[in-house]
């Protein structure tokens, strides 16, 4: 069974498997997501497959398609699962408005990646995005969407989508070079030094002319 092309709106349903195939009903969705995150982290986006994810989750491949759709959509759900703690914690970062948001946002993002508990699951799955355009696009979309949702709530901010994209690019690029590629001297610089350099640029993207 092939994974098929990405859908354009919501998970693609491929027919509900029989009750026997849905093996174990309650908890199946969670097992699939956990298996997907592990498979993408271990094999990368290219080599991971719906069939392999189903095998690890001990379900029929049709159930993976039923709940999550294509491989791209499964990957997006797995990334959201990995980002969930950070995204929940970020809810208050932009609540105070955009004044000073560049520093708060930069400090928050670096804090997530400096903490081994939150860094390791992210690091594993982000590596999947490095060598695949589809996986990288999914990761960028999730990060940008979180920023855009907040920035768009500010009525006086023009070009909210462009601003969110540029701010996200600055932060994601910094994270990639420091924690994934480990480019020196960025990789070993003190977090406060990075905040001092990056935060004004992020702020400029958010509120500058």
C-alpha cells in the first residue's frame, strides 16, 4: 500500500477498518502517534512508512490512514505531539501584546531547547525535516501558524502573515544552527548572548516598519 499524495484539507479517510482490525479501540490513536514519532525519529521522513508505523503500533495500516490520512499528515500530527508541551507553555508569551514580544519569544524558544527534557523529542523528529522538503514545510507551517495566530490578533499590525513567517524563520534558523547542525561559535555561545543578538531582530520583524 502506498502512502499516497498529501491531501489539501484534513485527514483523508480510507474507509473504517473492521472492528477486529481496529485492534483495541481505546488507545489506538495514541499508540499510532507514539509509534509515528519513534519511526520518524529513527528512520527519518523518507524511510518511515505507514506500514512500519502500523507494525510498531500493532494496528492495521488501514487504521493509520483512517485516523490520520497520508504519511505527510501523520508526520504533522507526530510533530504537533512533540511540540505540544512547548506550544501549551507558549500561550502566555504573546498575551501581553507585541511590545517586548521579540525578547519574550526568543527567550522562550531558547528555553525549550536548552532544557534536555523538551529538547530531546524535538531534536529527534526535527532531524527528519532536514533532508526532506515536505517534512521541513510541515515543521515551518506549525511554527509559523502559532506565531501568526497571535500576531493576527493585533489589529494594527499590517502584513501579519509575512511578519510571522520572518520571525519564525529567524527563530527556527537559530535553533537549527545551534542545536541540530551545531555550528560554532553559535552552538557554544551563552543563551543570554544569543537572546541579546536575536531578540531585536525578531522584534523588528514583528513590529518594525
